[in-house]
């Protein structure tokens, strides 16, 4: 399984990469939204784990750019949004993209990993 982790907090990024690789996934990681968009448009991933608030843009901006390659159905299967700020507005917007949303810090890392590695 090919996974892209987009997270600007390097400790979280490295930890997720290590945990997912332990579970057998192949993981690319980046911390900028612009770089993430380039990767998504040039490579095929089975899952994109995307922090909502990045330094340069938001996870929703990345999803919008991903529409150049994927339809809304595919985006819903591809993206998992991770965020420390899950307001009703954010949940509603994620829902409009059919994305799963996980709050940070994760309540249970094993459950989070199962969501990240789940095959449709």
C-alpha cells in the first residue's frame, strides 16, 4: 500500500511514517502543501493522510487541487484528514469531500492506523 503523509509537525510525520512502515506500507512524507500537490498529481497513492493546517495552505486546498486527477468518489476513499481543530464547519466541509477526519492527538494509535491502512 502506497501512502502519502502530509504533516508539518516533523515529530508526528516521522512517527506516522515509522508506524505505517512497520505495518508494511510504503510511505512518502512531506510537510508542504505545494509539494504534496505535486506528488499527488505525479504519483498514485492508495491513501493520503493530510494534516488540515499546514504552513503554506490547508488540507482542503490540497483536496481541491487533487480534483484535477480524481473525482469526488475517489477523493473520499483516498484522503484521511488529521486535525487538532475539528469544528462543526471543518467536519461539514470534510464530509462534503466524503473524507474521514481523525482528531489529533489520536485517542488510540492502533485504531488510527487501521483507518489509514483500511482498503475500500
